[in-house]
C-alpha cells in the first residue's frame, strides 16, 4: 500500500516520524537536564539558509549589525577576546560557505574578481598578511587580519554578486537602517533619562556602539543615502516614510555631539555640488593647491589664531562647532594630535613594514611626546588607537599599507564617477550617487577616527563599495530591464 503513496505523502510521513523521534529524544534529555539537543533544529535551519539562500544571510547580517553586542559588554567572555554577536559569527559563516561555493561552483562571474577595485583589494590584503608576519605582536596582527577577511570577503566579494539584483540595494540599506532606528530609540531614551547632558552623550548608545563618535559616523553615512532615496522613490507613501526616518537620523546625529560626523556630512554635501555641477577635478586640485600654499605661507599666523580659541567641546551646537579648531585647551583635540604624532613617530621607526596590523594601541605609548600628552593621555597607552584610518595604516603597515588603502578609495571613486556619468536612467544615477556620498562621509571621517575594525562600520563601508562595483559590472547590460521595472 505504501508503494502507491505519492512522493509528497511519503515525505510527510518521514517528516512526522523524524519529528516524533526528535520530540521523544529531546524530552528524555531535558528530563536529564541536558538542553543542548533543543538547539539542533535552529542550527539545521541556519545551515540550510547558508546552503540555499546566502543572499538572505547577507541581508540578515545588515539587519543584525547595528544591534549586535560585544561579548565583553554583556559579560559572556572574560579577557581580551572581542566578538560582536550575532553579526560576526554570521559573517564568519558567510565567508566560510562563500569560499566553499567558490571551490565547488564554477559559475561565479569572474568579472567580480578582475575588477580594478578587487585587484587593489588583493594587494591591500596581501600586504596586510605580510606585515602580520613581520609584526611586533604576530598573534594580534593575524587576529586583526582574519577579522578583516571576514569583513571584506563576504561583504564585498559576495556582496557584489548579491547587488547584481538592483532591488537588493535598497533592501540592504533598509535592513541596516530599520535596525539602527531601534538603537536610536534606545540612545535617545537613555539620553533623556540623563537629562541630555554632554557627559551622557558619550555613552548612552552603549552597549550597541562603543561611543558617540562611532555612532555618529554610522549615522552620517546613511544621511546622504536617506536624503537621496527621497528622489529615488516614486510613491508618496515611500517618500513620506523616508522623510520621517531622515528626520529621526538628523535628530540623532545632532544629539550625538560628534563634530567629525557633522563635518563629514557637510563634506559629502560639498562633494555632491562638485559632482552635480560637473566641476572639473583640475579646478578642485588647483584650488586645493592654492589653499595649501596660503596655509603654509601663513602657518604661524594661523596657529596663533587657533591657539586663541579657548572654546571647549559643549552640548551647545554653536559652541561645539567652534571647539573644532581649539588646539589650545580642548582635551579631545589635543589628544587626537598626540595620537597622530605618535603614529608618525611609529612610521619613522619602521617606515616599510610598520609595527603590524592591530598593534598601534599596544606599542604607541613610548612614542608619545611629553609636551603633547594631555589630561586624558596614559603612560600605558591603553585608550584607543590612532584616531585616523590613514595614519593607523601608516604606522601599522608602513607607507605601502597606507598607499594600498588610498588606492582602493581612489578606484572606488573612479568607479562611482564612471557610473554616474554613463547611466541614463535617473534612478540608477541616484542610487550610484547617494551610495558614493554615503561612503565619502567615512572617507572624510577617517581623517579623524578609525572604525573599520568594527562590524558596525565595516558592513556598510564594504557593502557600499560592493554596490558601486556591482553597478559598474552589471547594470549597463541590465539597463533596459531596470528602466522597464524601475
């Protein structure tokens, strides 16, 4: 009789048998206070998603990243081990399954791996690996290198393939943004409980973000994107919702009191003006050269003027802006200068290979100048890193390391500009432009801080780069179908 059953009925019968057996075994183990068997269905479900729907994992990572928490923050692990859960385990799993698919599946588009940005990333990662070998603390450097791999490989290389479907671009943005709105709500509520004080503004985003600077940097990155989506969407309901979210982000970045975040948004707006009105690069470079000439010529007068600024950082917006140029009394500004100069001295000591990726915070203390140390400096040098993505690379990976990073950014810029100029479809032009503008907020912010060692910044940073490269590779050939459905 069983032989006459339809295949679906047979599968249902086997599924019921397996389900009943699982319930019996799990019930027995629970009675013996053994609970580990209960998580097996969840693990199997995650594995199935990894095997059959990696693109869903990609978007899931974007959603979980803002609300992920470091295990040290919640006391799960003691010691120096830092792991952001659930985002980083998901990232590591995505990297593993992606590499396995690359080995056994020959259908991946080789153009992704031959793109100029990808080639630049090979040099970037290879040099990071080599400087990990010569590192002052190899264990720290190889941990840093591995962490960078599980950001770059899944978020960029696999991300380009995910973004081949142009609908995944807004999905990726909204997955991160919707989750970040929850963090914003938590942050503002904690800020309100503490009377919106300047002191509280530095830590109310904990445990989701380390401090107000990393929180502000991420907010700044999505503000140009949200603003641009107002022009991308055609339905009034979508525009109204996006407007409300943009207002929430603007309030959040104002309350973050992050001066670098504010400045990066202004810089992104300036870059938009340059691109939108087709201002020639030669004109920009000429203006920059003239400005540098005057700064160099009148450096003493400029320094004297800056030293007269005694306005410290404040919760007041105007005073906070004025404090940006205070290099006389503002401890934050002075400490940043101390870290920059320490990074330069580290580079001078080892100009070729640097001190090793991830080692700055462990080796910079002896390179501090007594005259430049501040009230928040420590002899142990245990309060952060170089406060500059560029100088961090210079000190840890030498001149070649910093050049590699800058070349990646330059090639990304060229890719973005090429996309913007060749797309005739306004929606594609908008997507390309706002993605790049979001990226430029961190390119500018990286002068003053460094957050690419965290999942919070790395996921949108490498994700935005993946979007631009995917548009460069795929979207010209898909233009007609996109215009028909856009």
